[in-house]
C-alpha cells in the first residue's frame, strides 16, 4: 500500500501551477510585443528617399537649435577599436535582454510595478510605431550629410545588413529611439522599487544608451529626446502603482454611507 502511494506522482500545487501559467503568458506577451515591433517596422520599408530627406532635415534642425554635433561623440570612438567594439556590443546585446531581465525581476518581486512597466512599454512602443509609419527617418550613419560612419560595419558586431537587402529590419525608422525609450523606462521602474541613494545609478543605463546610439551613428540626439518626451506622456496617462494604492486607501477610509436608518 505504501509503495503504491509513493509511486503515484503528486499533483503540482494549484498556486504554483497558476503562477507558472501566468509567468509563461507574460513572457509570451513581451515576446509578441517585440515581434510586432519588428514586423511593423518593416511596413515602412520602401520610403528611402523620404527617410533620407527627413534625416537631413533633422540634422539641420539640430544645428539650428545648437544641439551638439553627433560627430563630436563619434570621432573619439573611431580612434580606439576596442572601445568602438564595446559600444557596438552594448547597442546589439544589452537593449532587449536588459528589458526582459527587468520585467522578470519585477514580475517575481514587485508584481504591481511589473504590470505598470509592461503597460508603459506597450504604450511607448505603440506610439513609436505610429511615428515610424508617419515619419520615416534615416539614421545618421545612412545620411551622407552628417559625415558619420557605421561603426557596426567597421568594427563589429553589427545587427544590420546592407539597407537595400536587409529583410529582417527597417533601418529607416530612427525616430524615436526605442533603445533610449526602453532604457529610460527600465531605469524609472528600478528607481521606483529600490531604496537608498545608490538606486539612482540605474539612470546610468539610459545615459550610456543615449551616448552609444549616437556614437555608433544609429540615432540623432532628437531621437532620444522624442523618446523621452513620449515616455513622459505615457507616465502622465498611466497611474503609477503608488497612485492606485492611494486611491484604494481613500476608498477604504471613506466607506459608502449606509442607507439603512438607525433604529
């Protein structure tokens, strides 16, 4: 009897099974969001002349507004092969994994902030895709007027093939920079859930990302600025978990008045 009982596999606890299903669903949602982003970028392919003209317009606008010349950031990079290679690697390999790891950690440790961050990323990505469709934009490395080079192709690694034969991504969708937008969203979420002065070190991620995307010739300064502005709008629209807790607390402190008359 005891042997038979031991041979019967124990069912997975309902709570654990539910948690695993939810985790799998959330990962699938994030992966789907990323795939939709990649597919939607392809929808703007074929508008090269417009994208190049817009790139020159952005370049002139930055000079009119006295923004620093992107080449001032790239030129020092070109003198050091290893530094350029590291910058290209940061651009290629940090963006998506850092976002996924942050979401996984928030899901396990701070579910409310995870849901908030996921919604922020979804809204930011949707807005970025709409802008990509409306305003195709060539990055500086593909705009001859800028004089910037493609550091990915020169020093490696690169995530892009030749623009005219690249079937995996649309390289003429530079604004806004989702590298900067996602990095900034990740930093905001991590600063919100951690404590102490050292938590502000998370801000280094979007700062380094901005410098990397500019130095590698993949984005203009304004691509990062627009991404930050869009993220700010999303944060204004979506209430933070703290705000929701306050509203819930106010409802608890002010229960509805009973209509029953006291006897």
